[in-house]
């Protein structure tokens, strides 16, 4: 026993140490962003500084977080799929979607529900994560380099097996969807990993084993608040768990054609959709909802080009009131994000700076020069 | 003035060439390729048939620059290995075998001359069918310089999708709006204090006949720029290298530096298409003289590309006598040669040149001064060739009211006259005549300067100086006299040439707190704008974007000038100082 006990003790200590190490290496409060020099930067939200970097094989471009938030899937600019283990901070290559002759393209595009008529490059990655952890789904179009010309193949829907590191299934799209799900759509896998919810004007439900449509949730005749169709979009919101999709929407009444901005939540298990109006649909850039779903943040703007004036607006989602506004000087191109605790706003984009704002006072706290171009969205881990 | 004439001619020829192509019913048979080196280097991928037809290549005609860039792309992306000499041989062969006829190349020769055009969306220059596709990225000259079959144009489009995937969804087949009109709210805009305008959502511009922009463009190109045309058939039947050996008189103009005169001696080499050059140039206003040596190639029987090096050291002034200068000239069948010699990080400096062969007789080309005032006394230098040594003042006729009082200097290439301009000489352009030789409209006579203009009236420059070169911008203040109608800015006004002005930058107020004038750069006494360094500038946080070159902005470039005895005159030009072009798609090897 004596000889065993120390071993057990040592083992327990080791596990504790390992757990502590894991905790420090991957935890809510850390966030991740890809850069042009083939790195994934690890950023400590509390310290407001870069605390680590994870080398990756290619320039990261598209990201998707696993359901358990322990892995980050990256498609790089060479169409290589990499998996970053956020706990060990190691990246491993899954497979090259491009074989040198053929190059598939994943288009992460979705209708911009804040500015109807436009598209949103940031809201949907184009990758759907299987909550069971086995597959990654996407619709891709392959361009093949033949001996002396390029040939463009029809769109197909693929299931990438993360275990066998192969494209396990590739389905042609049905004739009526010959351009794939198209730019009006985004998609998400059901909690059991067996169905695909495609968010278009209606929600189409596909059987992932056969890639056949098996059902539909009609949204094109909305119950609320006006007569125009409603459309939801899957976003990479870390606070949407596997059973939910939360999406902003706009709706236009049929009488005076005014726009209303709202928040909708679809429960994938019950198929219930709840709608909460937020306020008038004014010209704005983006709309993010706080982790507790009580506040919304948007960037309002006036004029264009060098004359553009930008303001942070904070919306109380329950009272429909704009509770705070603050002018700020924005870059010509930017994205904005929200910290995992909802206390900070991040202004960043396809440049080399990251600016941190206090979400409560809307004051700029820090401008960080990374001295290298940012190539992905910011990925925060939900404090679940 | 010369530029506008060239542009008018180019547009006329462009329209004419379109008319020829559109009515052509020539069978679009592929062009056999019979050059052993081309087949050896390209045939690995572009297979040949028994009758010499090579895949892809036999279905394309284009300019030397485009052929050269195609070879570069094969080197970079597809592992082709060729030496510089082999590449040069292939470009020459393809330019001759699969090139453009002079009538096809002339309208877009500004592309080879690297002229900066002001508006790529000019409907007179860019066919409507190409407005929403090719010219989003390319200068339109590159597109108008293509001749292919319909299938080959389609393959060209596919290559764009293969190499630049987003081309498809952003340009070729842009997605329709993501929402129906019913889903887009009506908005209102306040106008003044009382009015409100209601803005209803509008249907997007419908593509022609329901076709995507790329299909409209492909239809246009296949119809208007087919592989084979009557012009090409006619030219290929008679194509040969022009006999350029000999001495050529050069007259030119460099913005900011004025008139340039000189001689270029061209010597043929045994290869036939290659030439060597010796050049002497003199800037008329400053008297500065430069000597250069170079070499040139004639592609397709009419298209000169050359390069010269300065004899001695290059000047510190970036706009004067660079170490190396590139040449693009168009050789007409009537023996005239004209084009542009250019240099700079973006080829923004250049001399517009016109060459005529020197014979045995006296030739007069022009004068150092653009204009003289009535009344006045002064000197006028006349440039030419074979000017005899025995001269009399009576030999010169400068028009009514102008008397040559003395010949101060005389050389075979120039003569300095002392002249007396009488009071009341009518405003107009005067010739210089000497024993049967005439320099037509050599200088203007005026009584007073009515106004000045800064030319060009709009321009752009690029930040640089660390990673990439700066793009400078040269301005000049040009004086004008009102014409007979007495009104400024009308067609009868007379150009009196550039004047020495005082230069400054002023803010172009394009937004609140606009302060671009502090950051974009500076303009010197000669009207040369030098942009600031590129790169991040913490003082300009708002300017940070995906190209963190924060010193960009837009300003006025202002000139002020006080004519002798007159009131001060002012004019200004709009200048955009933009980000560097980090990736340069250029074909410098064509002239090597």
C-alpha cells in the first residue's frame, strides 16, 4: 500500500497539475484570432494582451468552433483543413481539400439581415460543425486545373470525417439547388448530428445520411410582426448551444413600409421560433447580443467614405430603448466583436490593430498594434 | 494638346476597328504555330495537332505585353523553364504570328505607353458590355488588346475563377440582392429645413437580356474582338520590320519640363528586329542636355519597345534623365514614329515624342518659347536639323508684326534669333519659316494673359518610399489668352504654354476635421508633388485600414502667378494621394 499510495498521490497531483495547465491554456476569457504570418494568436481578455500564439500550417481564413469549445477548425488560404486543439495549443492538419490540381472553395456568405439586400461575409463561416464531433459539413465548388485549362465542377455538399481525415461523403445538390444552398442560406447540424437545418426563406431540413430533404419549417408567412417573410441566419455566436439558433431579423410592415429590427430564437428540438422586437431597423453595421441576451450593440453611421461618422449604440432588448450612445472614430473597414463576459467591445478587421472598448462606458480602453494583418474573425469562448 | 489629339484619333480608330470586326465573317480558324522553340517550351501542356494547331495558343492574338505576361504566369504557376533569351524569342514569334494589326493596336497603344488614364469608366473608351466585369481590375487597354474565339474567351473567364475564386460571385455572376423589395424598408432623407424625401427601394439594374455580366462580356468580346479579322489578314500578308536605320529628329514634350528637341541615331543589327540607339536630347527651356544609349525591338512590324541608359550619372531630380528609360513607339506605314518614353516607380514620368527622319534638307521643328507678348523684344531659339551656317535675318519669316533683328547664335541644330514684336499684333499662333522649311504653329503671340489652369485638372499619387516606390505627380500652370469672343474658358482661347508659378497644397475638405494636407506630402517650386512615406502613422488612427498606409488623403494643388503688369492669377487641381500598389502586374521584359 505504501508503495502504491505515493503513486496514487503522484497521479492525482499530476492530474490536478494537468487540469490546472489545461485550465490556463484554454478557458473562457481567452480568445483567438488568425494572422497573415500563419499564426493563431491567443489573447487574454482580462489582461488585454496577447499571451500566446499557435503556429498553423497555412494562412488561416475560415474558422469554426467545436461544440465543446476545445477545438477550432480552420480552413487556410491553401484550402487546407486544420484542427487546433485549444487545450494543448497544437495544430494538426486534417486534410488538404486542394490536391494541387483541384481547388475547392468554401463560401462563408449569408444574407445580411441588418442591411436587407446585402450579404454578410462575417456571420456564417460556411462550415457546419457536427455536435458529435465526427464530421464537418460544407458546400463546396471545385475548380479543376486540367492540363492547360480550368474546369469548374458543379457544387456539392461534403461531409469531412475528422477521424479518418477524409471526405467521407460528397453529395450532388438536387436540380433545384444547382448552385448549392446559395447565398441566401446558412446551415447548422441538429444536436444529434443526423439532420441539417438550412436557413433560407424557410428552414429546410435534410437527412445527413442521404442528403435528402425530409421536412420544412415555414417562415415565409411570418406570424409576427408584419407581412414580409422572415429569414434567420446561423451565426457563429458561441452562446448559441447545439439546440438553438439566435438571429436578428428585420421585418417591414405592409402599410407604411417601416422596418423593425428584432431577435428570433429557433429551438431545433421543439422547432418553436420566438420573436422579440428590438426597435426600428435603422441603417447600422452589425448587431451583437450580449451573452445574457439582455443588451444589444450596434454601430450606427451617417454619411459615407471620409465623412462617415460612427457611434456605438447600446439597446435594451427588453424595453426596446437605446440606453447609451457614444461617437467613436472608426477605421474605414472593420468588424466588431463582444467579449465572452459581455464587458468589452472589440474593433478589428482586415488590418493590424485591435481596439478595445468598455461595453458599459463605450470608452476606448486600449489600441493594440499587432504589426501583422488579421485574417480571421475573433473567436471567443462562451462562459457556459 | 497632343494628348487630346492622340485620344481623339485613338477613339476614332477604336470605333473604326470595332466596325470592321463587327461586320467580319471570316472563318475563325485557329492559327498554326510553326516555331520550334515555342512548340518545345509550350507544347508540354498545349498539345499540337498535325496541322500545327496548338491548344489555347492558336486561338489567341494579342500584344507583346500580354504574351510576355502569359509566359511569366507559366513560369510562376506551371513550372515552365525558359531562359530570358528563349522567352524573348517566344514573345517575338507570338507577337508576329499571333499579334495585332496596327489598326487594332493603335487605339489602345496608350496601354503600351503606360499612360495614366483618368477615367476607366469613360463610356467613349470602355464598351458598356465590359463596364461591369473586366475593367473592375484591368486597365481596359489590356482587354481591348485581346482577340480570341468564343470558346477561348470562356476558358479565359474560367481561369479567373480558378485563380481568383471570388471573381465569380463578386464580378462575373454577382449574387442577386438577398432580400425582396418588400423586405427592404422605405427610408426618408431630410432636405433642407422643411422637405423630406421618401426613398423607396429600387430594383437592381437588370443584366442585359437576363444574362450575367460575364456572359454579356463574353458575347461582346466574341462578336467584336474575334480571333481573325480582315485587318489582321491584310497586315500579316505584308508585315515586315521597318527600315529604321538612320538619324531621326526628335521633338517631344515633358510635363513640367517643357519642350524637348534632339536627335536619335538608330542602327540596325544583323538580327533584323533589333536596333541600337544613340540619343541627344535638349530641354528647350532650361538648356539642359542629356545623352543616352539604348536598344530597341520592333514587334509585329510596327511596335517599338526600347530601353536606354544615361551616359554618365542619373540626375537627383526624379523627373529628369533617369538611369534607365523605357520606350514604346508606334511606327506608322507612312514613316512617322510617335510614342512615349517613360520612367518612375509607376512610369508616371514621361516624354511624349514624335520622330521624323532627317534627310539632307533643312528641317525646323519648333521654338524654345511657347509664346511671346506684343509688344516686346527678346530672344527666340529655333530647333531643327541641317540649318546652314550662312544665315541672314531676312531668311526668317515669323509672321506679321514680328521682325528678326539679329542672329545671335547658329548651329546646324538650332539658331538663336533676336526678335522685335510690334504693338497690336493680333493674338494667334505663328509659324517659323526659313528658306522653304517651316515649323508650323511654333509659338503664340498675345497681348495679355487672361487666366491660368493647373494641368492636369485632377491626378493621383501613391505613398511609398519604404517597401515600394513613391508615385509622384507632376503639375504645371498653363497660361491662356481669351480668344476673339473675349470670354475665358471657351474653344477659341489660345494656349500660351506653362508659366513659372508659386505652388502650394490646400485642404480639400472632404470630411469633418479633415487634415490630409498635413500628411499627404509636398509640392515643390516646379509643381512636382512628392508623396509621403507609406506605413502606419499613429497620428492618423482613423485612416488605418486593410492597407495601413495612413497618410493618404485628397488635397488641392494650387498655383498662383502674377503676369508682368497684370493682376495675380490662381488655379488649382484636385489630387488624390492613395495607397501603394504592392503587387505590380507589369511586363518590363518586353523592352529588354
